[in-house]
C-alpha cells in the first residue's frame, strides 16, 4: 500500500509538470559573450556576476562590464568554479584547482584564502587561515559550488568527498552535510547549491534530486529533478531547478509550480528571473528573454 501511494504521488507530480508548461523559443537577446562560463549570480543591487574558468566578471543588466577579476592580476586563482557576491561588498570565489575559497572586497582587494580540507574531521574547529599553520601540506578538496547564507555562514560542495561543508560566520569549519548514499539526507554527486533565509538546496545529479536541508544539516525534503540537473537557485519565494533545456520551478514549501522549456542551441547552465525577464547562461553567452 505504501509503494502504491508513493507511485501515485510521483505520477501526480509528473502530470503536474507536463500540464503547467511554458515554452521559450524566440526573443532571446544576447547580453554578453563569454568563454567557458561556469556560474551566474546577482547581488541585491541587481549587478550580475559571471564566473568563467579564469575570471569573475561583474556587469550591469545592460551587459556593460563594471569590474573583472582574473587569476593573473589576483595572483591566486587556479580554475574558478563559482562565485557568491553576497550583498556586493564581499565576493567569495571557489577555486576548484587549488582547493581554496577566496574572499575579495568590492574594490577587488584579496582579503583572505580559506582552504577546503579533504579530511574534514581533522579540520573541524581549527583556524581556516592558510598562514596560521602548515595547512599547505595537507590534502585539499575541490570546491565546485558556494553559497553564503543569511547568517553569514558559507556552504561549499567539495567534489573530492561529495559532501557539503559549512563554515560559520567567523569562517571556522563547523560541519559536513550529506554522507555518501541514496538515503534521506545522503548525497552521491552534488553539483550545485543555493540558500534562502533558513534552508539549503543541494542539486544532486546522480540522484536526480534537489535535497533540502536546514542550516544545521537536517534533511527537510527532496525536490524532484532529473539526472540532467545543471544547477539550482533560489529566486525570492521560488526555487528554480535548471536543466539543459528546461527550468522546473517550485515554491519554498516544495510545491511544484511550472515548467519552462527553453529552446536554445546550447545547454543551459544557470538562470535567474529579474523583473519581467529571465537571464539565461550557457557556456558562451548570457541571454535575456521576456517572461511573465
């Protein structure tokens, strides 16, 4: 009986997804061109941030570049995987190649490097500063996605351990979230995360789910996606799950709202709603299209 109930819920979910559908096939406006774009973010003032493999670019919604930060000028980058601009005052950049989180001021001054350790239990409660002890000799992880929560905590996906790590507002490593596995609260291949004021959303490509946690790592619910999920982003009271040719939209209580099919010649990596438009990121272009 339990299995039958579960099957009925899944069938109802997919039926809802099939019915509540919009299609975007024309009217795409190119805002900017990039090489090897990785991630798209927006700050409270509406400025956009695109992380490519080698730089982070800040630009207005008209596509004009306001500032840029590359590995050559900063002297510390390897391969960039993600950026979180927070309130626009501090940029936090995930350096997947070197296993670091890099904090910069809005004036692009390098404030701090925080290591992402592979041996989490050894590192808990120790100082995150690379220059305070011999941290460079320990194995480092591979941060591929970062989100700064409303409390100032930092959440990071470490692809080397397939876990989410949390640093508190003092940037001290506090806990890991999501043991390996397919059970409730467990992760197999987390690839993207986002936060709202109290919840953490983690997209797992292998499971075809977005797993929802509280800030203490407690598992709250799952949001159905597919194994093609590319990223997840919180947009106000909505949660957007981005796939190569579609966006699934849920509310923050886990109710499915609508599906948006996006007919582009390149896979979607990220999407953000703004005013009556959607900003869409592929590996080479940032586009804008009207959406009501």
